[in-house]
């Protein structure tokens, strides 16, 4: 059992393989945070000894004791309005308009297995893989009760958290904030790394020291967003990939989120993460409960690489679901950058024919196959086949494509509606807009109100109709704008603040229905590339189109940042044409392939326009991806360089059984009369012997990890790297 309780001291220890998290309910019933760090098997409360800090007041029951202050001591779920002036985890407005909540310990439960959260994605695990601790807290004055849930996945060094807030009183209250996690770290000198960006340049890591006050990364866009990601690392200044203390925290949520980190007046840290309170008000009538999304955290004393491995494994095995979660993914060809909106059945079939010859497994028909959709001004919402473009319908096209031995996939953007569409003409009230105001348009489109059951049902029926009309193996689920103008006619005025979260619940509910009804269909998430790349979406879609930027050089940065939390199999990544459509850059086809192989691999160009040499290259790439696929997706991933600062991007995969090692990457620029770049490998067995397949040379693991290996001399810019090692005598 990974959870230990000392009932007398009301002391809880959550113990994983290498780490430990400690909680204590003190004599006043305040739930104190004691420790998160390396496993100590010792009550770490002796480290907490607070002075009388001026202007940090004391709870009433503490009498004359001026050193007991909620404003200084570490807590598990900080409350608003009662004298902790740091970031609060929960905020509330009671019927009388007051806004205080004072949560005190009431009891606990321990169960085997992992709790789940109604309507929300969450880590799942068997009874022998996880244990759950629930701690009940209560605000006596209002009878608002909070249950803090902790699940411990011992072997993964992972702890998950979530809260349930229930109104057991007799009058209504309104939640103004309901965080998933509050994490206090009383000691240390910490920096943070968050992942920022924009459309076509997502999840760039930014590391900065913490400054006094609050720093934040967040989204108010209705989606987790291109601009910030609901994942954050805090680390000590000397922390590197392989050394030092760091904590990773991830929110499993696809809507507007907020992560705040405060460095307080006495140099302690508090992190609070959850739904963004800026767009959140939730009315709790007597008897009603609110469930927060899940936060997932891990601690490492051996640098960020360990954290990444923990998160990759957790997401792959305990977040992603369905047939494809661990299965080999089809190598796909997507027609978007090949044709944009300008295609018909023949053109698509010709691309499929050529792709089949080269070994591609699946054709994905992107935007433009439905309604009146010849550009992005119209058609969204009308999910019926445009037979002017697809002469003979979808059935006939898919039959021809499957006859080539290929699978067929199709694009949807279900959450949207174009004003120029039959759907909008029929149901203008289904679009999100505020009566009396003009809504913001983005890409000429509006959002459908996913909080409405009728909208969800319409989308379910429309998608099912298409899925049942042809042999469809894959859906690309896109979402191409940010949400504004929040309003729904289905909620009363005092409940409008619930809309943003209800939107996400509606989306999840529809995805749950569809993925359950069509367990054999592979869902790929997308939002203008990686605008909703989060663990919430990965619960339904085991892969997500990582970025609309398909430039191999830019991708090294985007995929580098993405890899801190998200596994390689989750990253949709394609080889596209040159000059690249986003940057105009020309990179060799092999370079584009190694970049795209760091993901769920595919192509996105008109293969018919390629030279014979390029076609041969593609054939060989697909053979290689199939050979390395298991190693790439199931192996451990190592970032061997930092492409944000280095002149090269190099990464490594080591197979689960250690028998194979693949080093991929590219040297950005070449220059004459320089030494070759030396790279040190990681994760090898020091005493084992490895053979470099390209020339048969052999090295011990120790040699490759300490001395390293010289990368081939670069010839031309963006020179690709591929070094494949096998364990000598390992097969
Ligand atoms: C988004 C996606 C692209 C493509 C287009 C189609 O931008 O990220 O891959 O599907 O929409 O409109």
C-alpha cells in the first residue's frame, strides 16, 4: 500500500518508488502540507517552525499565539477570505454575498485503485497499480464540504489530485474558483519552465527564476491554447536533463486553465493550478457538487529526463485509451498541404494510388469534402458529402482507396458553424453569441454551443451517419479558433459563468460517446495544429496534430518543448513539401523524415509531384519507420541537445529492453574546417557492447555515454542524422 496513515497524528504519507508526499491535519484541523520530495520515510514537520511575521494574522482559535498564521504555513488547499493572503485554491460567494471559506479536517478514506471523475478525463489504473486517499474538509459556517482526492501510482512516481466541492448547506453558494491542485514548497531556490508559443510555433520552453509575487501561465481562449500549455516544471537552478530536483505538474483539461506560482514574502513557493477563474462561476445549490479536473504531478531528483519518462509512460499507459493507445499507428498521407480546398475524387484517388505504391497505410481526406466548402468562408456544420467534389460519394471513393490496401480517414471540425451554412440558417441560436452584440469572427466561423445536448446530439448523429456510410478508420478532430462571446440561452443569468466549463464537459461527453461507439476508429486531435495539445484530449485521441508548422527545422523546437510532458506517440508529425508552406525553407527530404519520425508519422504533400529519387527515399523512410516504430513509441526518449540554443537538434530512443538505440536529428548549419560534433548517448548499459549498424563499429555503453560519438560531418544545411545501434549478442 502506497498510502500510510498515522491516525493519532492525523499524518498521511503518499509513497512512491522514489518520492514521498506528506500531509497532516493539525490540532486546529487545518490541513497542512508537510513535504513533497525524495522519499524519507520520516515525518518532515520538524522543518516547519514559523516566526511571528508582521501583518500575517492568526486564526481565532490560536489565541495569543502570533506564530500560527495561515499566511505563512504550507497548506493542502488554501482558502479565500480567512487570512491567507497568498493565492487561494478555492473561492466562493455565499448567499449573503460574503466570500470566506475555512476548510477544516473531518476524516479520510483509503481505497484500492484510482478514483475517476464524472464527466472528465482522468488517469485510470487497476487496483494493483494505484491507491486513493480521500480527505474530507468542511467549512462549518456554511456546510460547504471539500473532498481532496489523491491517487498514488507507486511504480511511476506519480500522484494525481482532484477536488470535489459539495454544498451540504441549506442555501445556494457560487464557486468563483475551484483549483485542482495547490502545492506549497516551503524551502529552496526554484525556477520555472513553462511552454509558450503561438499558432505554428507551439510549446517553446521558457525557463526563468521566480520573482516575488505571482507569475502565471494561462489560457482564456476556451481551449488549452497554442499560447500557453497546462503543464509546468519547477526546478532548482542547477537542474539539468540528468541532475537535480524538479517537479512536473500537468492539468488534464482542454479548456481555459490557469497556473499561478507565487514566491511569497518569506521566499516560499505556492503553485495553484486549475480551471481559469476568470471565466468561471459555478452555482452550487444545496446538495450539488462540483468536480475539478485532474492534476498530475511527479518529482525527480535526477533531472528533467526522469520527469519526462514518468509523464510519457503515464500518458501512454494510463491516459490514452482504446485500440490504438499502444498499437502501431498507420503511416498516413494527408491531402491538406497537397490540395487545400481544391480537389475532387480523382485527385484524391491519384494521391492515394501513389501513396499505396510507396507503402503508406492510410489516406486522410482533410477539410473541404462536405457542404459548400471551397474556401474557409462557408460550410462548417453541414456534415454531408459534397458530391460535386466527391463524384459518386464517399462510399465509392473509400471503396477505391481500400481496394488499394489502404485505410481511409476523414477530417471534421465538429464544434464550429459557418454563418453561410444550412445548419446556421436552420439553428442560428446554436451558435455561441451574446444577444444584442456582434460576435467575434475568426476564420469566418462561429462556435456551436457544446453545452447544449441538442447540439451534441446533432453532431453525434451527423458524424455517425458519415462513419456508417463508408469504411472509415480515422477521424481528425479539428478546432480552428479561440472562443469568445460566452453566452448560452440554456442557462439562467446566475449560471452564465458555468458556460465555459460546460462547453468542455459537452465536448468530452460527445468524444466519449463517439469513441465508445467506434472503438476501432483512430481519433487524432487538432486545433490549428497544437492549439489543444493537452492530456485531456489525449484521453480520447491518442495522437494530436502537433503544429501547422511542418518545417523540419522549426519542428525540432516545437517537438522538443512538447516532449517534456507528452509522449512521442502523441505527436502527429508529417513530411511536407519544400519550399515549406509556412516558412519557405528548403530542407532535405531525409531531414524532414527524421523530424516527422519523432511522432505518429505521415506525409502531407502531393506525392505525384516528386522525383523518382524522392519517391525511393519515401519508400525507404516508411520501411525504416516501421522497423523503428516500436522503439520510437515504446522506447525511452532522450533529449541530447537543446535546439533552442544549440546549432543542432539530436535526440535518442532506447528500446524498452535496451537492445536497440536510435539517434536522430539534424545539424542546422554546416561550416568548413570545424571539428565534428560529439554527442554523448544516455540510457545505455555501461558494460554492454553496441554495434553501429551503418559501419559495424562497436563501442561499450560506457564509451558512448562518456566519450560519446562523432556525428557525421555535415554536408549542406539541415543535414540529417540517423545512427542505429544494436546490442551485440542482444538478439
Ligand atoms: C487546421 C489544421 C490543418 C488543416 C486545416 C484545414 O489548420 O491544423 O491541418 O486540417 O485546419 O482547414
